[in-house]
C-alpha cells in the first residue's frame, strides 16, 4: 500500500550494516519485495541469522516465517549453510527501556505519577502468544516501580479495546504508545480514529499524513499519542541483542576468520569489465572516476555526454529511495513494473556497492539469475504456492487449471511486469501456451540497450498480485457452483 511499513526495518538494517559486524545485512518481507523465498538468493554467507522484526512470537513467527523461510527449527542446515532463527524483537526485555523513553519523549515534563501509560497492540484470535509480548511489557513496567499512575494494555480487535481508553484510565494525562513495528496503516491511520484524535482515516505518513500535535484534549484529559515503538532507532540494538541471546542460549561461538569472496560481485565485475550492464530499466556504466554510475536506461546517453540536470545520489542504500516511487510519486509495490522514474544518477565507488544497489532496484535479480544458470534455483509451482496461503487467501487454490494461464497474462502481461515467469502450474507441468507472452526465453530483457550485457528479470514464485487474482476467480467459481446447485435443486 505504501512504503511506511517497511521503512523502519530498512533503517535498522542500515544502522547495523554501518557497524561492520556482519558480512551482509539484508531485509525481506511477507507482503513486499524481496520476499522470503528470494532472500536466500541475496546472501552468500555460510552462517545466517534471521531476526524477525515482529512484536510477538505468535502466529507469524511460529508458523508463517518458518514455513516461508523453510526452517526446521532454531537451527537449520541447508547444504553448506547454517541458518539460526532468533526470537522476535518485541519479546526482548530491553523493549521496556524503549517504551519508557518513548513515553517520556512525547510527554516532556508531564509527571509520571499523574499519567496513565497505555500500550496498544493489534490483537488476534489466531495465536494466544500474539498478546503475550504486550502483557509482559505492561507487567514489567507496572511492577518495576517506574512511577506511572496506571499501566494498561489495549488492542484494536480484542478486549480491552483501545477505543475505550477513557473508561480504562483515570489520570489527567494519558500516554498511548503503539506496540507496532512501523507507522503503517494501523498505528498511523486506524488507531488515531479509534482514540478519537481523528474523525476518519487520513493520508499515510509517506503521503504527508498527520494526526496533529500532542497533546489532544479529549474527555477532559490530555492525550499524548506516539509513533510506533518499532520506529525507535535504538531498536537496531535490540535486533543485535536477540542475536547475542541466541548465541548464548545455544552455546554458539561467533565465527571468525577470513570472509570468502563474493561470487555475485565477481560475476558482476566480469560483466562490467566488458562494458555496461543492464538490469530491467537500470543501466550501469563506468563513471570516468574509477567507479560506476547507475541511471535509468533512457537517460544513459545524456549521462554519458555530461548533459542534463540530474538528481544525484552517492550511496548504495539510496537506490531504495530511487526505486520507491514513480514519476508521479505513487508507491512502486512491484519493482519489476516498468515504472521506474528517470532523471537521476547514482555514483558508486566499487562493485560491492553496485551489487547492493541492484538488490534495492531489483531485489534478488542477480542472485536468482546466477542460481538458475547453475541449476540451483527453480520456480515454485503455483499450486504449491497457493496451498501455502492462509487467512482470506486460503481459498485461492479454487482457481481452475484452465483459468490460470490467462490470469497470469492478464495480471503480469501487457507490459505490467518485466519479469519472465518460470514457475509452473504443478511440479513438471508448465503453464499452457496461452501464457507464452510471459514464459518465452526472450522475456525479461526489457528494452535491451545495444552493447550492454543484460541480466534478465526472472519470476521464480508468484507474487501477491497473482494470489489476489486467484482468490477472486476462486470466489467467482464457488459462487457459480453454488448458484448452479441451487438452480438444480429447484
């Protein structure tokens, strides 16, 4: 929907990367690129720590993430790699320090003894552990002698409801801190309405939205509302705490020694030694200073000639901001859509930075292509993918085999997405010729520039666009069948 949900995770990753503690630091997401199946094609380290940037150890951390990341438990061995699955950040004891700091920041000078602290979560019936993290923090603060008149938990979708905050508290000052990872749809748009700060849902944070300045005079009290706790910069330290705690719990010694070279960087360096390299709408060329310049392919000639007034960038991480929105400012949820804006140049000092930038522009594109060339990566069958869906999407497998190829062309073809589909219908059963527009060997080389070596964009697993379309068709099939049965029954 917008970049706000993923923004804090990227910022914490940037902070951790700057410390130089790990050879690689990358992000992946459930509803955004790169997804959890692609992320392993973005990293080359033999030892991988996965830290869920989630508030609780409920449904997602216990069921969805292990399934999507193909984990066997806290420790997974896959080929030569060892994967460690840490606890989510929200259950760490140091979260209490962040909550107290955030409460003091938004209500400066307000005495704690005259203040009720309300910690708000989502609430769900899927897993009882989903609320435990909040309840634990409330108990720690309440029993820790931190001076608040009251400390209570509240939720969006289960009792006690955040909408009833005025009945749950008695102090003249009420501080509400959303126990969420990001200022996304819930904490920035939904909860302000439930609190009474706003009458209706406003614009997203990235679209200039605002719910006004603290304090808010409501029900004869002063209400102070905070940003989501996950936006706190110190959360990066909690992520590292979870890695350290995992090592201590499992008796793991931190690996030391020489870091092996990167096969992806070597491949990219070899291609760049022969000239420019194109990936989707991005073109990489030598910049004349011993480094590299990345531009939109349509701007390449002007950049090479020195003409034009460019939006200039100089860090690999800037590529995420470049790729985030279209020319019109609309969020690019699918990076392989041919909607990348032009008018910019990204100057990078070395091939390592170019590789990182590419993973922001086109997540996992280089690694997936190399993995397919080596025979180590193949497409996930659509039926298998739909079978992994849960919640409102669990019925998506009701789409028929005959409907799927045309659906793939409708949703992904016609220039909507630059990737070539390599996922089959079932294991060993490819999509029919109806989908030839998206499955041909020539697909994925968007507007190939003469003289450039091209890295094709490859789709190894259906994206949320496909599962949404499949659900819609499956629902129509169910309704048509029910209508036919009702008619037959007279």
